[in-house]
C-alpha cells in the first residue's frame, strides 16, 4: 500500500467516527474515543478482508468494504461497552 491509500483510509475512518459521534451525541472525549475506535476497526477490518480475500469495494490496494464493516462494528461495540454501568441501578 502506498501513502495515498493510508491517507484515504485514515480520512474515511475519521469521517465514519465523526458521523457516528454526531448521530449518538456525546462530549469531546466520546468524539476522541469514537474516532480512535473507527481507526482501529477500519484497519483491522482491512487486514482481515485482505487475508481472507474479501474483494468487495476495493480501491486500489485498500479493501474498503472490509474496512467499513470493521469500523462500524468497532463503533457499535465501543458505544455498547461505554453504556455498561459498574453497579446497575446506581446513578451518580
């Protein structure tokens, strides 16, 4: 992969994390968490799609389909884990 491919994937993952943040609402730190989760999920999804040979929505050497699925999966999992309470029924 060349540098332009990495930059395109990074920008797309950042956009996905930002849109998810706007949809689910949250503060500054949630935005940072969502963007970080989106980056991690995107590149893990890309690597899994590359190793399995999942050839859907490829852009050059970037496995875009796998990256998007990985990013969305990481974002929903991170949002779900952030909503778990330490002690159910107890509020601050």
